[in-house]
């Protein structure tokens, strides 16, 4: 376990009006892809938990963050400039892949910024056999889709146009064949996770092959 420490901000990359990527110094900080880190503003007793977005071989730490209206941490972090510091505590959590080189295929189902741990998986385990199904509202929320292999990323857009499928993740899963020899990782809002879990079980997926993480 890491102890509470500080790290300097390297950059803030704006993705949409409400989402951004915070990049900070790593300073030998250790984590397992899928784990979360408590991040706070220096001088504040308030922090929030964010999943790692960067890979284990990256020399920096990255976090995909959605600004919450009135949020003390998400808004404050977005206003930092390079050189300023944040506090780190962690890493925590068990939403991880135990033996990525030995276990077969994976399907990752995410909503919104719940794709963050899957981005970390893909960057950390380049040989993993995976597919990502990403539920978002608009095509602008296809965060860093170029980082995923050809044919491995599917965006399901519930509002607006663009993407790979028009509709929700649940609509998409109801229409496609569901392989049973696959591990399913679900990350995002609770309603999505509950609905997807039910669909997978109805289609015959063993409950032990479904791993979940409520992200917000």
C-alpha cells in the first residue's frame, strides 16, 4: 500500500465540456490496473476516488475525470496548472485482472468515464484479447478510442449521431450473440450494471464470469 504523498500536475487535457484527463508525476507510485486512487487538493481535507487511466509502464499517472457541478474536487482539479500539486492516497480496489496472459477472452462494458480502468488494462496488457462496449450520450465522449485495437471498441450512443451503434449498451447486447467462454467486466453507473448483468445471466453467462465495479 502506498502512503499519502503529493505529486505535481504535468498537464490537464480537456476532452469535453465536462471531462478531462489529469496527468501528474508518478514518482514510482505503484498500482495494479483497475485500482483507484484518492486524489485531493493540497490544503483541503476533501478527496475523491478515481480509477487509474494510465498503464503500469507509463512514467506518469493519468486519471479520466468528469466534472460534477459544485464538486469540490473534480472542479478544483480541473483548474490546476502545471507545477501545482495534488495529494495521493492508494492504490485501492480489486477490480483487477488476476492473470491477463493466461485467462481467455474479455468483454469490457462501460458507461461514460467508467471506461477508465479498461483503458489502463489495455495499455498495461498489450496482448490481452478484449472487446470494449462503451455506452455514451454523444460521439464526443469516445475518449481516446484510437488507443484501442481495430474492431475492439464499440460505442453505443444514446443521444445524437455518430458512433458504432445508435442506442444504449443494453440495446446492443440484446441484439448480438453473447459468448459464454468469456469474462465480462462491467464498470459505470449502477443502473447500467444491474441491467447488463441481468441480460448476461438471461443469455446464459455464469455469474462467476461477471465482475462489476460501480463507478459513479
